[in-house]
C-alpha cells in the first residue's frame, strides 16, 4: 500500500513538473538522476527527477508543486560539494538543476550586479570584464563550474579572500523562494543592512532555509596591476606566523599554502606538453600587455621549480594595486614579513598561473594518479592553529600503519581568511573506483591519462573513519566550517537559544520540511 501510494505520488509530481517546465526539462533517466545526486564523494538516495526551470517564476512553481506532494527539494549548483551538500537524505525527492537560469543584470551606476542561480563565477567574470568591474570576492578555484548561488549557500573562499573575506561578505541581497513557493526579497536593491540582516540567514544555509532565485553582489573597479610571490618555509609554525602577520596588514588579494604532498602532487602534475602550452598561453595573455607576459614567462623559466617542488611548506600570494607601484609596495611588505619568519623566496610559477588561469577544470576531484580524493577543513582562530597542527601530526603518526596498509595519502592546504581566520584543509587520497560524478565532470582527455582502480571498500572505510576522527579533533580546537552540508556538526554545536531560533525560522519558511532535509542538522 505504502509503495503504491509513493509511486502514485511520484507520477502525479512528474506530471505537475512537466506542465510547469516542459517534459524535456524533467529528466527521469537513471543515469541523469544518479549523476545529479552524486557529489565528489558519494550518492545516498536517488531522486525521482531532475528539474530544469527556465525562469524564476518556474522555479517558484516547481517548489510549490513539490510541496503539494511533500517531496524533498535539493538544488545542485556547480556540483563541487564534498559534504553531502546536495545529496538526498530521503527517497522520493527532486533535484533542481538551475543551469537554464543564466540572467546577469549589471547596474554600474549603483555598483551592483544581479545574477540568477545558474550563473557560474567564470561567466560572471566574463560579463563584468568589459566594464572593468569585478565583485570583491570573485570566486573559488572551481569557478568554471561553481555557481554564485551555490557559493552563497555553502560559503566559498579563494579569489579576493585575502582582503575581502568569504563569498557572503560581497553580498548585497537575495530573492528567495521559500518552501511554500513564495518569493521574498532581503534588504534593498542596493543595500544589505536595512534593519535586521535577513540576507545573512541564507548564506551558508546549504539551501535548507530557501532556494536562491537571484543574488545581488557588490561591484568594485578591477585592479590590473599585481605582483605574484611564492615562499618556502621549513616548519608549519613559521609558515603560519608569517601568514597571520601578513593577513592582519591586509596586503594580499589572495593567498594559499600547500604542504609537500600537494605541492608535488596536485600542483606538480602539470607535466604534459599540452598543459604547459595552455599555461604559457594564458600567462602570456593575462599580464595586461605582451611585454609583461613575455617577462612573466621569462621569470618562470629562469627561476625553475626545483625549490617549489621540494618545499616542505609553500605559500603563494597575489598582491594587487591601483598602480604597479602600489602592487610592488604591497609585495615588498609581504616579502619582508615572510623573510622575518625564515622564508626563502622561490619561483612564483604557481600564483602567476593562478592569476592567468583563475578557474581550472575539475581535474583535482581525482588524485594525481587517478585516486579517489576528498578534502575536509577547519577554520581556526590563529591562536589554535599550531596546537591543531601538532595534534593532527600526532594522529597521523598513530595511524601510520593503517594508512600505509591501505595506501591512504594525506595532504594539506592552508589559507588566511582576512585577519581573523586560518583555513586548515586536510585531504585524503586512496586507490578506489571512481564514480559517475568523475566520469562526467573530469575532462575526458584528462581521464585518459589516469589509472583506473577497482572498488576498495576497506580503504574507503578507513579513510572515512579517519575523516570523522579528524573532524572531532577540529571541533575540540574550536573550529568553524564552510560547506557545512551534512558532515560538520553545525546544529549540535549551537546553544539552545540559537537552536530554537533556527528551528522556528525553518518552520516558518519551510513548514513541510521539504528543503534539503538533514542539511545543517535540520
């Protein structure tokens, strides 16, 4: 009886959805449904359909139709989540694919841009480039795929983070579809903080409180002058101290550090002639002038990357300025602060390439040899970073035999987020079968260069066990997190008054609990 009722309800829902968006935009094939429900790491439940609305009105109508059937609604943006952000926790749901919602409205007079939820950071950058404008935070490294709305739901860092902070700090406001199918707006068209900050409710909410229909962002003038710097540090303690001191002076537009595993693996694997030719082309055309491009290539060639590959910890910086002189002054101060902590300046190949190719294909969703890959992270107060690092080193040492037996390799990435926070991101690689996600997302020519591995549930189980242990270690050191999804204990870490408030907001906006059930612990 229950099964028959569910099937009847699903059939009715599909009929409603087809009437709203057209049958050709309701995908019911097994592979399409499974792909859209699989993130970087796994799939849980497969939805009954993937729906592609073509307007904000259709988006609202889709949510309203799902509410009638009490069907869970999950939105999949660019698909780079690794924290169950858009996986389905319950059967019978639908996945909204916003890829047809691509409108971009530039209001240069008021320095605001409004985008629909299918717009990627790369598309937004291309649209703003002719106007000489950008958003303060302008995307994660995955910006070829990652959407602006997805970053607002998950929080993102990378381009612009050094001075401007996380993605949410560039936000003006939202138009939101609630769980009832209503459309609500936050703030005003040009100012976020008109009364209580309602927009803040929907940043980092993983779509659990509302579906992003439009996102309004601040605009600033692009700064073309920049300097790229790279440094090698012998110890984590010296690297962290330098990054903290540089961050508090607000000198860099972006920064990131890598341990030797990532430096030699994810970064060092660009060996092919085609890859090097593309990088050279992008560097040549990305420096503002032909002469500057030639000089950048010459510096990279002369410097070589021997020291870069052998750095215990390498940190990379991009410092911008309204003039070359300002960029040089910022770089000089970064250099001074880094050297005070014993840094050796090394080839600036990596940040030069990042500046010229800010958004890369999702090749790093597999390891350098084709291994499975999963990162996880902590945002730590600076005075807790060293203690956490030492505790993690001790944990890895205690698990060395297990990691060696299952060929589990760990790497780490670091970033200063404004003056207050420090991102510490461990990453695991292990030999295991890839999923439908990798088969569709990783470029085919790159997949051909990688090994294929058989399913390895034993190694996967150990990697997930250690991941859970390390997240608990992060919590013990007072960590915060981006991309909360269903992995990090957000709701469980809140005080009782906060939990009551959030549950009351959820009940008001989504009374039937259809919006991404289980995300944030709700």
